[in-house]
C-alpha cells in the first residue's frame, strides 16, 4: 500500500508540473491576440491588397462602437476603398499631399488620412467577448518593410483605448501597440508597374527574414510546451501502470 500511495503522490506532482507548463504556453500565446491588429494575405510592396483591421472587445461591460484608423502620412495611398460593413458607417477623411502621387488617372493631389467606422444608431457594435474585422482595398503599397496604422477604439460607455504606441526594435511590446502591417517584397513586375526604379533594399529582406524567424520561434515554443505536457502525462500513466500491476513469481523449470 505504501508503494501505491507513493506512486499516486508522484503522479500528482507530475500533473501539477504539467499544468504549470500548459498555463505558461497559454500566457505566451494569448495576450497579443487581444489587441487591435491589422492583417493581409496579399500585402506586397508596390502592389494592391485587401487589408483587414481586427477589433476584439476586451471590456466585459461595454461594446465597441467605433474604430478610427489613421493611415501613415509618410506613406500615402493613391487608392483606398472601404468594404461595406452591415450595421456600420465608414467616413473617410482626406488630406492634401505636398507631393502628388502618380496614377493611371493622372496626378493624385490628396489621399485618405483617416478611416472612421461607427456603429449605426441602434446597432449593438462588437459585444464583449467578440471581435469583428473591417476591410479596405488599398494600393499601391509603399516600398517599405511595414506600415504602422495608429488606431482608437471607442466603447459604448464612451471610454476609449488608443492603440498608438510604437514597438521598439528588439524590445518588449508596449501595453497598447499600434497595429503594424508587414509588407512582402514585391516581384520585379509589380515594382515596375508601381513606377519603382530599383528593387527593394537589402534591409527589407532582412526585416522580413527576422519577422519570419520570430514567428518560427514562437511556434516552436508553443509546440514544445504542448509536447512536454503530453510526455509528462504519458510518463505518469506508465509509472502508475507498472507499480499497480502485481507480477506472479516465476516457477523454475523441472
């Protein structure tokens, strides 16, 4: 009985360690998903893309009723079209450009500087525990590694969160980081069509490689943590089975 009890205590300790590891994995993977963020499946330098702004509601007692996004002034976009979103109205604010942009339709002297989505009167907005995405079609995208879109999220209780903080290179993420869109290096055809005179600089490729490396490290950490949990649970089961089964003595032959 003492052996069985000792085995049971050992199993409990293993399961406690496994639980701590699993919690650590959740803490590593979880917080970033709660931020207002921007994503795109086809954003490349010099090309056109559909860009999505994802808005989760973090508050437990209020809904998101407005999202105001500022387009980077130093990376103006000649074309911006907002996808209709049921229950919401989008307002576009334009600003005059110091240097006009060239387009197929002639010089562009002003560009969209702010997109403001507001929930329609009577609409519920984005309820607590839910998220929504707001899409725009834009282009041509700049010859740069990334674009920063500062945003303001407004709740139904009139409180607001400003997602405008810059994330330092190699530093810890701030509490309210501004959404950042990574841009893939454009093909020669795309860059030429956008009026580019040269290929993207080497620094752009290095930045993209660094972002991919960070993503791979995070994925390996999550997978490794889950594998450790499974391994510890399997070891605990094996020890319990070995100690709990009674073996009959072997009778000598003859």
